[in-house]
C-alpha cells in the first residue's frame, strides 16, 4: 500500500528553524521526499486503486490538459486548488516563506531520463508542469495553517512512486483523480 502524504511529510525533523514558517518541518520533509521520488518511472503500470481513473498512454494523459482550458491553468495545474493557494499567498509572511522554499526547490526533480518517448514540446511542457506542481506543493505546505486545501499534497504519493497524476474528472473536490 502506498504511503499517504501525511506519512511522507509528517516525520519529525531535527531542524527547528522557522525558515519556511510554522510548517518548516513539513517543507524540509517535502525536499527529502522529492529528492527520493521516482519521477515517472512507473507510468503505464497497472494501478489497483478503485478511487482513481487509470490512464493508459501519454496521449491520453496529455489529452486532459490540452482539451480543458477552463479547469486547468496555463501550466496544467487544476484551477480551483491553485486559486485557493494564490489567495492564501496574499499574506506577506506566507509569500516570503513560499518564495524561500521555492528558491531551494530546483534540484528536487529530474525527469529527463524518463522522457525518451515524448516529443520535445511535450517534454518541455511536462518539465514546467512538474516545476509548477512542486511550487504549488510548497505553497500548500507553507500555507497549511491558513488553507483547507490538500490537493497538491495528495498528489505527492503518486509522483513519489513513479506515476503521473494527470488531471481530474468531475468538479473538484468531488470526482476522481486521473493517474498514468
């Protein structure tokens, strides 16, 4: 069984600074999880989780983003949780913590070895998608005490285990996650 985001981010962290606000430990745990994430190594493998919709190809994964501009932002992130995060980041202290966290996140994903099957355009888009995902994940963590949204944290176990969460069917938060 796959760990939950609470399992992945909830470990006690010896560093007690407030570098990223009250959720510094969770942000530091996120870095540790991201650095050990098996990005995209299990795309296409069978998933036995009835609560998700399994996608069977890159074409099917990308089709969701390419055909539904009213539910996704320019980077393919689900609009509703993204907007909640942006609202929470209007507080100056949370924005500063998030900017600090994001500035340290560039080295925490590497997808290039796994993208040989994709065109240069799709590979570039996917790279930006993952960067924006990490940015939203860190924002959601930093803003956790002011935000009831856990969408990006809920995607973390899927990415961590090599899958590609690729969209949402239904009106979020009701509906189902699509995973390749």
